[in-house]
C-alpha cells in the first residue's frame, strides 16, 4: 500500500475549493434568508406588539372615557334630581303659601261674614226685642213706662264718682229724657230722689223721647246715666253679637 | 487483478497525475456547486420545497454545531457542512454504475482528515492565541503533553482509517459479491452501503466539530458529550 501524494494534495485543494464554493453559494445565502426571515418575524411581532399596545391603550382610553361619561351622566342626573327637588319644594312652598293665603283670606272672609252676620243678627235681634218691648210697653199703662225707673236712675247716679256727681246740675238744670211726658208728681218724685242723691236741690229739664221705650236718661256735661229699655236692649244686642 | 489500493493515473496535467478519485471529486464538486447555485437562486421569505429542505439542513447543522461546541455556529458552518455534504455525496456516488466513491481511496480520506486537522489547529490558534492553544496540550497537567500530541495524530489517523475502512470495505464486499453471485444479489448490500455512507458522513462531520470545538474551547456542559462521541466508531 502506498500513498499518492499528488492525489492527496489535489483532494485537499478540492475540498478547500468546495468549502469556498458551498460557503459562497449555499450556506451564506441560506443563512441570510433565515436571518431575514427572523428579522421579518421579529418586525411582525414588534408590529403586532405595538398594535396590541395601541389597542390596549385605546381600550383603556375608551374605558376612561366611558367612566367619565358615566360619572358625568351621574352628575347630571344628580343635578337634575336636585333641581327637580328644589323646584318641587319651591312649588310645594308656593302652594303652601298660596293655600295659607287663600285660607287666611277665607278665614277673614268667614270672620267678616260671621261678624256681619252677627251684627245683622244682633241688629235684627235688637230690632225684634225693641219691637217686642215696644208692643209689650204698649200693653202696659203709661205710668209703668216712667214711674218705676226713677229709683233706678237715682241708684245709677249714686254709683257715679263723687267728682262727677259734684258737677252735675250746678251750672244748668239736669236734662232728663223720658219715654213719655212725666206728670208733675212724677217730676217732683224724680227731682226729690236726685236731690237726695246729690245732696242739694236740683232743677230738671225733662224732654219726651219715645225711642227710649220705657225709662229715663240723664244727660249732663261729662256724664250720661241711662236707665231705660233702649239702653238695656242695646246692651243685650251687644252681648249677643259678642258671644255669637 | 490490480491492487485496488493503488491508484493509477487516468491522465496527466503536465507533471500532475490525475487519478479517478480526483475526477470523481471534481464531478461531485460540480454537482454540488450547480445544485447550490440553482437552489439558492430564488430564495424568498416564503420558502418553496427545495428552500425548505435547505433551511432545514442548515438549521439542523447549526443546532448540531451549537449543541456540540456551545458557540455561535456561523464561523464553522461552511467547513462542517461542506465536509458532511462532500463525504455523503462521495459515499453515495457508489450507486452510480462504474463510479468508485472517492472516499474509498485513502488519499481522499487523508485529505479530508488533514483539512480537519488544519482547521482544528487554525481555529484553536485563532480563538485561544498561539500560547493558549499550545497550553491546551499541557491540560490537565504537563505530563499529558506527549499523550496529547500523540492524540492529535492518532485521532486524525483514526478519522482517515474509519472512513476509508468502512467505505472501502463496502466497495470490496459489493465487488466480491457481484463477481461471485450475479447482477442483483448485491442490492441489499448496496442499500446497507447507503446507510453506512450516511452514518460515516455524519460521524466524520460530528467528529470534526468535536475536534474544532475542543480546540476553540468548548463549554463545560459539552465536554463530556464530546468525549463520548469521540470514542464512538
């Protein structure tokens, strides 16, 4: 067995040349295209990641916007509810005020009506009483319309204050109104009674006033003493009107 | 019958005798170069069938180099890939009638082994520096220097003999059986030869990777595996 050194050398050179050829035309192009594909894939992945990030950002933005819109809607609703509440409260207050005014006016009207009714009723009652009294007095003898009232007038005069009584009938005669004309005896009896109360002699100026129905009335500056049915009926009417 | 281990020149180029393995190697080179040019002429991001096969081969080759050396495979891809493709094509060229595989000649295997040896030394010096590469002979201690030097020679010789023995024996067996039995009898042996040729191409390439990886400094995790593969056929 022997070695052919020429063949060995040629084969070594051939192998080196083949290494160069395959490196140049096979391995480098394939490695290059693999690297390009890797870069393209990385770029696509980067783009996808960027798109995903953008989508995520958009989603978060949309969520934030939705939340803001929801909050704004809630605020608007709350504001509207508050405004409606205020409006309703104002309307209720206005209604209450209107009702109060109407009620006050109605009560005032009622009071006025009641008052006028009472006044009318009192007036009617007084007129009716006066009419009844007049008719009853018409059935009594004339002496009963005056004679019985002299004592009551004297008592009422006695109830006046001393200072008032002191000034009565000093400067002028005491003016007496009677329901009918008094007889001389009745005048004397009345004068005596008044003089006894005033403790001095008095003169009388008697005038007839049928509107008194029955009784006497003394008029003097600073004092009026009434003792007749007209005054009594007036007081009764006033009491009736006052008590409804 | 002539001695089959002695190469007779087919013709001469001046003083240089050109033998059959050289001519067969030129043919293989031309075929591989033509295939490479045609196959890589229209590479695209969306690969066709041929491009897919090429990319699969390249990715597998890179994976083997990376797994064995623990390094970026780019600087070693062309050498390892060319050795594998050449040995594979040379082994399988025996299927063509009348063609004796170049790897059945000792000179071709020796040339390939010497190229691996030179590459191992060159890459070792390039990656470690001359001093660093020489210091690897004193690992794990200076006592190992003679043994390491012997190992450099013996493993190269082992590369040569392993490939030569396998391929040459296949050729011899087929020739003997063909001469004794008839035309179609060696077909199973030829099929076995295909398997043997593929395995031998893989072994030659992976051992070259292991040697270069050991020279440039392999990763600690790859070391036990490299030793294990070195002791395989």
